C-alpha cells in the first residue's frame, strides 16, 4: 500500500468521478457489456474501495455467497449461533440481505459508509422482504472486528438478485463462497471466482453437504480447480452431509470454520492482511478496467462522428445537386419553356436575334407596343420549378441521412426513436416557397438598384421591373448563361441567350453578368441555410441522445494513471 493514503484516496475519488462521465448511449457491439462493467466498477468503488480507503480500521466484511440451496443462510446462523437469516426450501429464500455484526461495531454499518445504495432496516427476517435493503442484526456471539453479510443466490432465478449478489461480493474484504458436492463445478460460480482471482479478492471456500465417502475425492478435485484459477491459497472448509441440529450445523462439523473466523476477528494483524490484500488487488485491477471503459467510450465517439457525417454529407450532396440544377438548364423546359414562348413568341422575334444586338435594342419598344403580354406566368413557372428542385433534393437528403443512420453502428435505434427524421420537416414545402418568394423579391430590388436613372428609358419600360426580374431568373437557370453567338439558339439555350440579350439591351454586358452571378449565389446561400436547418434536426437528436465527447475519456485515463502512480 502507498505511504500517502490521502493522495491515493484523492486519486480514486477522481477516478470514480471520471468513470461516471464516460457516456455509452449508443447500442454498439459490446456496449451493453461495457455499461455493465462501468456499473460494476462504480459500485465497487462506492461500496468497497472508497469506504475501505477512508476507514482501514473498520471491521472486516465477509460476504457469504454461493449457488441456490448451498446452505448460505444455515451457515451464517451456525457461525452466529442463532437464527439471524431465514433459511428454507422456497427460492429465492433471502429477500433483504442480512448483515450481522457485533453490537460494538454498529457505527460502521448503520450509516451509508458501505453499500450506500441500499437502505438500512432492522426487524425480524419475516418482516423485511425489500431486496433493496440491508437488514442489520447485532449479535453478541459474533466477535467484534468481523461482520457477515448473507447475500442472495448468485444463480437466482430473479435477475435483480443475481446483480445484487455480484454487487455485494464486490464489496467484500473476504468472499466466503459456499457450495456443495453436487454444485461446486457449476459454471456461474466459477465465473465469479475467476473475477475474484483477477481482482485479488481474498476467498475462502466452504464445501457443504459432502457425502463422507466422497469427501477426499471432491476436496482434491476442488483444490485442483482452485489452483488452476489462481486461488490455490484459498482455505477450504468441508462440512459433511449431516442432519441439522435445530436448523444449524452441529458444532463438531462447523467448529473449524467458526474457529477460523473468530481468530481472524480477534487477530488485528491477520485481519489487516486480508483487508489489505483484497484492497491492493482491487486497486490493481482499476487501471485495466478504466482502460476498457475508455476504449468503449472511444468507440462511442467514433460512432458519433460517423453519425454526424451522414446528414452532413446528405445535405451537402443535396446542395450541390441544387447548384447543378440551377445552372444546367433543366428548369428551362416543359412549363417554363411554354410560358417563355407565350411571352416572346417563336417565329420572327427569334430570327431577329440573329441580326444582332443592335437591332434588338432598336426594336424592343416597338415590339411590345400594343401587345398584351405579361411575365407573371413565366415567373410563376420558374418559381414552381425552382421550388420543386429544392424540395425534391431536401426530401432525398432526409431519407438518405436516415437510411445511413440505420446502417451505421448505433444509429438504428435513433431512427426508430425519431421516425420523423426520414422525411423533411412538415412545413418544408412552405419554407421552400417562402424562400423562392424572398429570392425573387431580392432580384427585383437588384434590378431596381442596377437600373438607377434608366428606369424611364423605353427599353426599361418595355418590360418593367417584374419582366426584367423574370428575364434575369431565366439567365440564372441556364448552364451557359452567356453564349456568344446566336447560332446556338435552340430550345433552353436559346431562351437563355435571348433573355441575356434583352437584359444586355437594358443594362449592358458586364452588369448582366454581375447580376446573374449575384442572384445565383444568393439562391445557393438561401438554400444552404434552409438545408442547414433541416440537418439541425439530426444534430439535435445527436446532441440530446448521444452526449459523448473525448474529454471525459481523457480525464478517466489521466485519473487511472494517477491511481497507478499513487498506489
């Protein structure tokens, strides 16, 4: 043990705090095992390590554990000399755990120094059936310096009892393992015995109800198994199969065990050796257990990173697709093209473009004079097409991100808990329509700003601010908005070229280029913001349901290193 107990205690307290901060919310492979290991680590630190470090002189706590029907309660009653723990044939027999102590040692157990998560009660065994409680029994027959705790069956049919039994065994200075000639090789107890060996817990074995003719054979076999598990130094006490005397094992068959426990209680040095050996072994196991927890925590952080990337990538791809759709001319087809033809016609006016920009400028006002044409149908068609483009890719991004989560480690549960993520927000369509209207309003403001004093010219008045705004949208929604020659005029491309020429007739080449680039960028920025809000739904679920980060893991590892250095 360390020469500086205060430093060791501070290090273990830091480790306890750090272990509780490592979150394991995602259902990854091995995550459930890691959660169980973390719970057991926290419980052992709370129930045993910290209390023992704070009170090295407290009585030795021997936890009596074993398989169903092994005779644990009978053994406790025999050692104490009176019935303090209820025994019987019904299973599970033990309800509340029973802690027997000398009256002078009551102060060590009446508070929450050890097993702080269990309530303290007193009363008759038949009256206390709360498995979340410890029934305290003061017995003069039990020597001061020693306490016995009768734990639930380690293989109880009730899972809560099994967990409690394991918790109590981890709180022991000494594990008094009770088994029988027919049960000593069972798998469940040997799993716990291996853990006890790995953690350095002091163990004593009580081989109960052994047929006299099989005593030597069974004892030798059990001793061999103990050596194989690193428990060769554990004492073995054998109790032959005999009739009970008023519910207790007759004195002759139990006197060796009773004498050993009494001598352990009365010998402060021997008691200290057992306590310190178990404490040192448990402290020695903390680093590996903390590292295993840290590794599980890192797997959570890595999984979170993958879950964060999925919606990021989905909405990034959606934004890129919108950007491509805005420029590839796909919006200048179908309904949009029909409305465009309604606005400018398809015959003589298209052919006049080939005569040059100069002639367009001369004919603008005369061409539209007397015609009852309006740009509103074309503007509405463009608005509908752009909205459909943005909505479609937004919906695809949501379903793609949700599908990626289902396939990612730990993500399926998140999607099942939030099925709404598989679709865009309920008001997404309305948001898109509002975005397009805002963008169109910004375009009109841009046209007014660029026109300046030219608002009274014939060319400006020929279309008006709404018409010029619609022409600018046509230019924006084209792949090659600035085709240099009229020879390339055809369907969509021709629409873009014509719209460009008409705008140039009012604003000039450079201004049209600048306005088109600005309008396109503005639209992408608005869509980026809209998609970011949609992605935030996924981010919000992660922030709420997956609160993991590397900092607690680093703190845990640092605390474990501090414990190693201090012990």
